[in-house]
C-alpha cells in the first residue's frame, strides 16, 4: 500500500470542489475524509429537515468528488463502525489511514475547530488550516475594522465592503454609491395591501432523488423523535441545483424582494425571498456569484436598484458582519445574557400549538419546511422570546435546531445579539421590541387571531403587547440610558401604579402558561 500524503478533511458545510483545502490536491497521493456523525445532530438538537439538508448535500458532494477522481473515505450515519463523534471517528480513521498530514479549510464553527486541532495535536499530526475563501471579508480584516472603531455598526462595515469590493459603486466615482444612496432601507419596509402578495412565483423545488430519499428514510428511522417534517423536503442539495435556484430567484423574485422583505402573509412561507441561505452556508454557492448575479440584474435593467441594494446588503453586509462578530467574540459570546433573562422556552415552540396566529404560522412552517424568513425570525419568534424573557442560550438552541440554514457562526450573533439583545448592544443599537401592532402593520395575522394587538390587559390582550409593556417596566432603568429608547421609556414612565400592576399580572399569566 502506498503511503497517504494528505488527508483533506471536509465538513458538512464545506461542500465546494474548489475550496482552499483542495489547492494542490494530488489524486495519486491525497484523499478526502468525510463523516456523518450522530453528535452533530444531537450535541445540538437538530430538526429532521436540517439533518436531511446536511446529509443529503454531503452524500451528493462525496459522489461529485469520486466522479472527479478523488478518493473519499466516507462514514455514513448508519455504518456499523460509526464512532458517533467527529473526534472519535477521525481518530479511528487516522489510525487506519496513517496520513502524513491533515488539510482543512477553516471551519465555520468554533467548537469544531477546537476539536479538530486537539485531535491533530494529540496524534502529533501536522494540520494545515486554510483560509475560507467563501467570504468577502477575512476574520483578520474584520478584526482590523473592529479595532479601529469605538462602537461597531453594520452600516459602516457595509459601506467599507462596498468600496473595497467595488460592489454597486458609481461608474464615474468609485467611492460613491450607485444611485447616490448607500441604503434604500426606507423604501424596503412595505406591507402587502389587502389584496395580498399577488401571484408569488412557486417555490423552486427539487424533488428528492435516490440519494436524498435514502437519507430521508434514514433520518425518519434514526431521528424519529427530532422535530420537523420531511414530506415537503425540496431544498437544493447539489451545486447544480443551487445554481438553478439562484437563477430562478434573480429572474422571478428579486424584483420584488426589496419592498416586501419585511412583509408577512398567512400560509405564504416563500414570498419574494431568496431561500438561498442553506446553499450559501453549505458552500454550494459562493456569495460572490450570488451578489454578482443580483448586480447583473440591476445593470441589465430588469431589477430596481432598491431591491438589488437591499439584497446585496444582506449578503455583503449582514452575513459578513455576523461572521466577523462570531469569530472575534467567541467563545464568550455564546454565554452572554445582558438582560439576565431566565425563563424556559415555552414548550409550544417545538410544536406550534399556540392560539397566537402569527406564532402558530411562523412555527408551523418552520417545522414543515425548516424555513422562515428574516422578519418572522426576528419580529415574531425572536421578539416573543425576548419579551417573554427566555434564557438566550435556550433561544439559541432552538434556532440552531430548526432551520435548514442553521450553522452557529451565523445563527448565534443573529440570536444572541440581534434578536435577544443578550450582548448588551454590540449587534443592535437597541433591543428590537414592539407591541402586536407591528405584526398587525406587516401582516393580516391579527384579523384571524383570538387576541387583539391594541389591548395590553384583559382576556383579549395580545401577549406581544402585554409583554412589550412588561419588558419596558422590567428594564426601565437600564433602557433609560439608551437614547434610541428614549421615546419608549417616556411612555412607560407615564404608567400609573394600577396600570403597572395589571400589566405585570397579565405577563405573569402568560409566563405561567395560562395564556398560550
Ligand atoms: C434569530 C435569527 C436567527 C437566524 N439564524 C440564521 C441561520 O442560522 N442561518 C442563516 O443563514 N441565517 C440566519 N438568520 C438570518 C436570516 O433570517 C436568514 O439568513 C434568512 O431568513 C434566510 O432566508 P433567505 O435565504 O430566503 O434570505 P433572504 O431574506 O432572501 O436574504 C438573502 C440572503 O442574505 C443573507 N442574510 C439575510 N439576513 C441575514 C442576517 N441577518 N444574517 C446573515 N445573513 C443574512 C442570507 O444568506 C440570505 O440567504 C437568522 C436571523 C435571526 C433573526
Ligand atoms: S393579535 Fe397578537 S398574537 Fe395575535 S396575530 Fe396579532 S400580534 Fe400575533
């Protein structure tokens, strides 16, 4: 047997034939290692759609590698000698394969990086960790950006990225934004009128092939007690499918993405969003090609600038920003709890069994498809958990479990920082809190709900509205220092004693499960 030079480790979210770990790959001397391990679905609780997403994409990628002539040492979840964890599986395989060294693209997950480093170290094996090229901004560049500032704000980072990568910049003035404006956010907050979202294009669906069907059966058997359903699983699990999904999005949805990105409509999970986050996070797509496709649509005159800029901001701005926050703040970031929230996550987050129409729909579609769009995550499920006072680490565990796109580096700052304000204002300049009237403005949910968003106490009081006032009462002194909360705090100061007591009593009823 000839000796193995490099074993290239490929994780479930590193599925790109051109990843840095493959630079210099020599099929005659090198091989690839991939493993499906139960720990990755149980260490963090993982829903059925999320697990199928990862395993189906991994198996298709292993097939593509073999078709490209690369040897792949692959351990399947149901293999008899599966060791159950990344470290144990790798150790067992290294003892058998005896490579001279390991090569790895930098993992997205802090815990996984520590595990792999420790494994290589314990065996005195060289581990060559290469920069992940699937981002516009390296961790080092982000750290330099952060160091130069007293406080971090996404908007300034985003402008820097636009300039550095010359994305949507004016042709005749490379330091000026296209259209004379950096940000079209003010144009991008429309709700649908009473007639609804119109003829929303059907979801770009990919019927499961033999490989994916096998994975679905496996997950149904092995992870039967995990949340989520698989009947409608139709996510892109190969690069080819992801490219089709990207083209369809740009042609059919992007023109309406901007104005309606915050809007919600009952029974309509897909609307004008991209549904590309899982393909991006698993590296089936590169964000550069996604941004380029959107910008091309603007240059071709088929899509308005407000939609393209709004979309580019999500990818070149928010996505890169949260990654920078994650890698410059971990591991402490995961433990933050600035508001000292200690409640347990209500059990109905795992079933959707609640009378609150907005939450029932958002959680229902989450369990059905492993998907909800950003405003449903931030201003429905996230908002409720924040104002209810759920311990942020439990909220984090829920978000990491339920979405097909959930990977820690992007999920954690969105949850701990943006949604739960547990980092005390690093990600968001103020807590995103609102009464039920916000949901009423952005959707028709309240019309079909037994609660009334205008009432904060009494049998018909909307729990969002009650909890909003209770949140302000609880955190009044802390929030008084935040100029962006001044107006809200002023309103709470006006409440008299009996009003305060009534709100607190109603909030207690919600937290004790009498209102669901
Ligand atoms: C509490 C919470 C948890 C979240 N967890 C995740 C997660 O685990 N994985 C994940 O990819 N996104 C997460 N997001 C961000 C965002 O909600 C999803 O990226 C988006 O809903 C995915 O759907 P889409 O592809 O249709 O996105 P679109 O709305 O069409 O947006 C386009 C793309 O922009 C990127 N994007 C948009 N918003 C964000 C954001 N805030 N942070 C990072 N990237 C963004 C995504 O790659 C997305 O595919 C979370 C948001 C919140 C509030
Ligand atoms: S009334 Fe409150 S709980 Fe009901 S749909 Fe509106 S915001 Fe949601």
